[in-house]
C-alpha cells in the first residue's frame, strides 16, 4: 500500500514537471498524413504463428501485401484446383486490423505453373484459350475478395530489363501486346471498386521508366484506369541515386497516376555480378564468400543503411502528394527473401527490424526525419 502511494506520488510529480514524455509514434502514425506504410507478410506472420512479428505488424503498419499466397502458383496450382485457405487467412487478418489490403499479383511470368500456357500434349495453347484462362483466374480470385482486397497488382514486371520493350514472356508471345490491357479489363469487371496497379522493378532506369510510361499511356488510351504505378524498390546501398528515383516519381505522376513503393528493401550484401533489379530467375550458386556479414553487420555498414533509409524517406515525404503507400518487402531481417536471393542461405539486413524484432537505427532515423518540420 505504502509503495503504491509512493509510486503514485512520484508519477504525479513527474507528470507535473513534464518528465513524462509522450510515447514516440510508430511508422503508420508518423506518416498518417503522408501515405500508408506497410509490409509484405508470409503465412507465419498473418496466421499469428510468428506472434512477435504479428504484434509488430499491428503496431507499425496500416497496409499489408501477401508475399506469396496470392500468386498464381500458390493460389491456383492446377486447372480445377484453387488453394484459398492461406489467402483467406491473409485477408481476414487485414480486415480484423482495419488495414488497406493489397493483392499481389494476377499476371506475372514467374510463379505461374506451366499448365497455364500448355494444352494436354504440352504444346502452347492459342491466344483464345490463354485469354479465357486468364479471365477465369482473375474473375475467380478478384471476385472472391471483392470489396475486401482494395488494390491489385494486375500486371507484374511486363517491361524488359533493358531497352524498355515488353519483356519476352509466354503472356506476350501467346496473347500479344494487349495481354496487359485484357488483364486490367478482367480485373475491373471482377471488382469495379478495386484500385488497379502496374508493378515493376528498376523503374528508376530511364529506359524502363519510358517503357512503363508507354504501356500505361496505351492502357489509358483504351479507357483503362490505372490507379498507381508500383515501384518495387529493391535497392542497394548506392544504386539508384535519389535523383533517379525522384525523376521517376515525377514522370509517373504526370500520367495522372499515384506512385507506390511496393516492395522496399535495401540489400547490403555483395554479389558476383553487381546485379541490380530483382529478377527472381537471376540466381547464383551458394557461396560463403558472398555471405560477408554472417556474424553481424559492421557499424560502418549499419550507418550507410541508416542514411540510405533516411534519404529515401526524405524524398518520399517531399513527394507525399504523389505517393499512396510505402510497403516493405518483409517484416524483419530474419524472414527477408534476400536471405535466399540471389544466393541461398545468406544473412541479410535489408529491413527496419532486426532478427530479435527490434527496431534498427534506420527505423529511428526515419522517425526522426518525420518529426522534423518540412
Ligand atoms: C519473392 C518472394 O519474396 C519470395 O518468397 C519468392 O520465393 C519469390 O518471390 N518481385 C516481386 C515479388 O514482385 O513477388 C518477389 O517476391 C520479389 C521480386
């Protein structure tokens, strides 16, 4: 009892003297007047098996993306077989927490089973057959989550890495250049209220930027409403420059679309080819020579990562009128896909939370930036 009294008196004194500080905002609070802040979730995170990650997500983020469960392969593995349970759980988690729920992705050349493009003899199907399959897939998946999933990455990575032409894929070779237009039309029909996006990586590159502008203009010319262009944002410590990212934000927004950063992470690890971008097919054999920080991130690199994130968020805030959301591709470093790509079995450090679920200096730097007057 006596202890209680002392405690209360101390609290009152501290409060009246102004010692009790207001708790610091979380990411979603710090940017509530700027844009949504979110993360891509895996099954353990949205199902709650990874309790600590789920707590972090609820506290920090107001939008979520599905890391894998809504890609064609996972959700529609066989012609007559859909696997909706994981995606249902993902959507339920977002709804329970009143989050902006993103769908990723409807038409992509990766993580799409071969049967989609082939007949029973293994020969390529006709344009008509593939269009029908695309329409069925989109109307089934988008239709199921109508009014729940608020925005869809309709087409992912349709522009080639160099030169800005359409990427050579089975979608392109079998259907032709209008495959993207068709995908957007089917998605719009399945949920007329949903926001529809074009999503891609390396969009800071002038050739890819121009390629996307051409594609989006051609969609707009057909009367299609592209709500936003998603810049994936799989970046390195030095590439791209802030000027390159800024040029794309400005150029895309001139099309009358929003810009979203949809898969943000910063790779601090070296690789054999100085690769940039995020082509998931571009992998290298496991090699410990490239696993340089397996026992911890040196301070000097931590500082570079911190500065890089602070610079990026300074840029994002500068253009907040053009940006709808910033989504990280993962929650903590422990589960980032960059532990296994482009080289399997490495220790990577690309996100704002470490392997103990603790905020890293980059997190603090972003919040400090947000607290400063513009
Ligand atoms: C990645 C996932 O994070 C991995 O778990 C999976 O094995 C491969 O795909 N661009 C995208 C994402 O649009 O869907 C990719 O996600 C990363 C690159």
